[in-house]
């Protein structure tokens, strides 16, 4: 079964209960091909998610929004496939 790639999308995960935002973001990241990226909006800046993504070789940029939620940009580097 092929996963739909979230490339270029913004995934709004702010209303999901824990640990669903982490699981959804990790699943979306794994579906990316080299050079693809997406943005995840999370209830807060999720330190554990950032660690897990970096451990798997993804490039990650996280910012905290004014309301305390997180904006996480995730990309799989070019030339790095699943």
C-alpha cells in the first residue's frame, strides 16, 4: 500500500489529543520523498517529535506561535529516500 505524500501541505494537528499529533507527523514525514516538505501545526512545540524526526534524518525547523502552538517545517533532504 502506498502512503499519500503530504508534500507541500499544512497539516493542522492542533485539535488532536496526545500522542496523535506526534504519530501523525511522524507518519507524514515517512511518506515524504527526497526534497519534499510539509508544515505541521501542533498544540505546542513538541520536543519529542523534533528529536524523533532528527534521529530519522529529517530537516526540522520549529517555531512557537503567539498562542503557544507550534509550527513545524519538516523536509526530507534531496537524495535521501525512504
